[in-house]
């Protein structure tokens, strides 16, 4: 949230961060990685300026992609491994003097990835499926300042901020379920995350979990709304609803709309349709840059979105208002402002 320094109810949000080795030191070095510099600056900022809590919006680790030579040329191949000291170092670099909500991105739910090396800085040695997720769950249990949603604890799903008599409801959600091919990629890890005991599989399972998640959100909204003066609803997750993406300078700009995520937000808006004074926001990451925009939905909802995938990973090429004018899309909604 854009809050003035020292205001009650202000918090920090970022994602897409834990890539390369993070050196947990206050001494700067010209060879420091991006994540080392970002985390050092973050720790200093929190020490100097009070913030009530922090939300880390996923991609809390990027597996290494192996490279090999073919005909004398280095190429990327689809073999991913976990460098254990890097995974541990990033989490150890996070500030420990602030309550931190740890959300999950698509890379956190990757499956069947082996640990490349052992490390004396990590005591977690599970080399089984979903080991990135399992490591983070174990890490959160050991660090009392950290909270992760397990689909049962509503405390991990929301935070209410009250200022001048008005309330802001912050909803920390798992947006991976709204990605239509998430089942092909992450079904095992999603079921592990929510301790799933049902029998549905594939798309039936995804539909079930989306409905379960929506009902949890509505239950919390009802409780906060009954308290009166609910003025803002802020969704915080890994994925943008709508975005423009360009991975490399000079490459084609693509428009991406996450339909099921948009449908959920519109459904919440319809549920609250008599309360037009409630403002809607989405704070997210996934795209490796900062992008601010307003999304205008067909049912009248206007939502302000901030993409903050700038936590320390390699940045994407810049996307501006001028260079999106020729992007073709039949379902384009929203504008960058």
C-alpha cells in the first residue's frame, strides 16, 4: 500500500525475488547479486521506518536451469535443480523483525526437482516431490515471525487495517489455482499444500478448490463488513489479473488475462454490489517489473493493480504506454497509467 512513512496500517509487498546467492551482510560489495542488494536495503528500511507487516508474494525460489554444450554452443535445457544454499540463503536474508506473510508462486510449486547439493546452512534434506514447498513449510514453522496459509487457518488469509474509522481488508490468496494449466503442473503440490482428502482429480479438483477458496473469502468479507466502514478490499497474490509482458528487449509484447482470477474478483464485486463505495485493489508479482494499471471489468468494477515483481530476480524488459498501443488481443481489458 502507498502509505506515508510512520502511518499505522502500512505494509511492504514484493515478489519474484530469491534467485542467486544472497549474502546476509550489511557490508556492500560491487559483486553483490541483485537479491543481496535488495534484501540489504529492505532490512535497513524496516529498521528505520516502521511497517506493521510484510507480504512476500511468491516465487520464493527459482530452480537453476542446467546448461550444456551442443556443437560447442552453450544452450539451456529443461533440467532443473535446486541449489540448496541459494534456497536457504534467500529466506535467511529476509528481515526477522517484522511479521511476514509468505505466499506461493508457480516456481514454489514445481515438482520432481532434485537437490543439487547438500549445505551446512540448511538442515532440511527432503529430496522427494514438492521439496521447494516442503522446505518453505518447514522454514515457516521454525520462524515465528512468518505465516503461510494452509487452507485451514483464516488468520493466514487476511489482515484488517483500521485508520480514521475506516477498514481495509487485505486478502492473501493463492492465485496459482486460477492458472488453467496449473493442474498439469502443480496438482500434487497443491493437494499437499491444502492437505486435500477428497477424490477429485484434474480440472474437477481445480474447480473444487476455486469454489472452496471463494467461500473462504466471502466468509471473511462478511465478518469484516458486519463490523462496518469497510472501504477497501486488497487482493494480494502472485499473479496479475491482466498484464503486458516482454521478457527481453526487442521481443514481442504479449497481453495476458487470467480469466478465472478475473471471474472470482467480479463475483466478489457482484456479491457486494450494493456497496459501491468499496475500492478494489490487486497487489501481485510474477512479471519482473513494476507496472501500475486500472482494470475495467464488464460488470462495472474498476480495480487498481500494482505489479511488484522486483524483489531481486532478473528484471524483464520495460513495458510502457507508448509501446503497448499495437498489442493485439481480442479480450484486452485494463490500461497501464
